[in-house]
């Protein structure tokens, strides 16, 4: 099998590194190019990883014959413009969550995908975590029905730092980034689009200009509800915990691990080929390219989540 050659843009950021590590575990894929905004940093990373090309502009990477696909782990505000540039250059693209931070931009991405026919996938990694796949498999088999999802997404970010604890050049967002995970997952696991969705947010941070605390409520037409609490003010354990309250048991997902309602860990052996959600989403991206099919998490499939996020944002104003 001929190696598929890929560029990772935003390569030395927290999630760029996660993708590079994941790609090293996937046969038939070769990282031939990396992009980052600082010349010294990106060249050092390329040298460290044995990658032949490093650049500070995406355009330079897209012009190369040895770049056949692109993974975008760049700042959120660049996602729409860069995703569209990749498609117009004929390069299949996996864009990290969220694919955009406005509904108009998400719709523009979908329109260009239809126009060009070039595959575009959104980085909705929760669809791929083994814990959530285990739940999805049992829903599909008719063994579970979700009655409620209760989700807590907590961080301590009173300054503009990334997941590596390094200064960020852009500002993160509770709604369009962190809530996007759960909004998409709730609709994916129930197989429905929200019929009701609203949010309440706390006061904005005086310097960052974003809400630091948020509560979101959602319901799908058949009845299941979801309650999501988010905070950048939480001085304690960080991350997201998903509680699935079902007709046949309660399950607690902590990223790639799953527990029952009594905190007994569930053996996920055989659920997926890897226990790493980032690796699993990358595997789906390249498999879909090779098989010429729509990937799980295509930009069209995720558009419904972006529409719900826009609805929630508008509810803040009302």
C-alpha cells in the first residue's frame, strides 16, 4: 500500500502534537510537511520528527505535490478559511473542533465541499472515543436508550493558555469549542437534532472577553434531554465527564474510559483498534479517503451541531 502523504498544520500546538503522535501509529501514512507560525519552532519540530518540509504558511504546503491531505490543528478563527483553501486546492481535510465559530462559516464550508467534491471532516473526537463508541454500539443494537446525558466540562483558564500550559495567540471559547463536543455527541448518540436548546452564561472575563461559566439545556424530539455545565473557573480536576442515564443502566465516560453507575470500570477490549481517540479519528479520515466515502463526522453531518450552537448563542441574547 502506497503511503498517503499528509501535512499537519498547527503542528507544534497541543493538538498538533497529539495528531503527530497518533499518525506515527497508523500504517500507510507519512507526514511530509508541517506548518506553524514561528519559523524556528516549526523547523525544530520537523528536524526532531524527521519531517522533510516545514513552512509558516499553509499556502506553501498546499502547493506541494507531496501533500495529499491536510490535518488542521490551527486556531479556531482560521478554521473556515483554511478548510476552504484545502478543498479548493484539491486536498482532503480534517479540521480540528470546531470547524468554525459561526454558523455562516460552517455553512460556507459545506457549500464549498459540495461545489468541489473534496472530502472534508470535522474533528468531533467524542464520536470516536472507545467509551462513547461502546455506548453507540449498544444503542444501535437496541440494548440501550438514552434518557438523559449529564455532562460537566471543567477547566481552570483565567489566562490565555493552551492545553500544554503555554500562552495562546487566540482566545478559546466555552460554547463554540467545548460545548461543541457535547452538542454533537448528544445529537449523534440519539440520532436526532435538538427540538429545544437554550443556554445561560455568566459574566465575561474582563480581559479575555469571554463567558467563563455556562449552562446549556437540550432536548430531542423523542424525549431524551441533556444538561451541560461548563466552566473556565474550576480549580480542581480538569476535563469532561459524561453521565449517560439510560433505560438499561447508567454509564460514566471519562474520555477513553467507561464506568458503570457504581464507578466499576467496563472492559472496552475489542470495541476499537486503539484506545486513543485522536488516533481513531485520524484512522477514519484516511480510511474514508482511500475508500472514497463520506467519513463519520463529515462537515455535513456536523452542521446540525453548529445550527444548535447558533441557537444556543442566540438564546443568550434573549
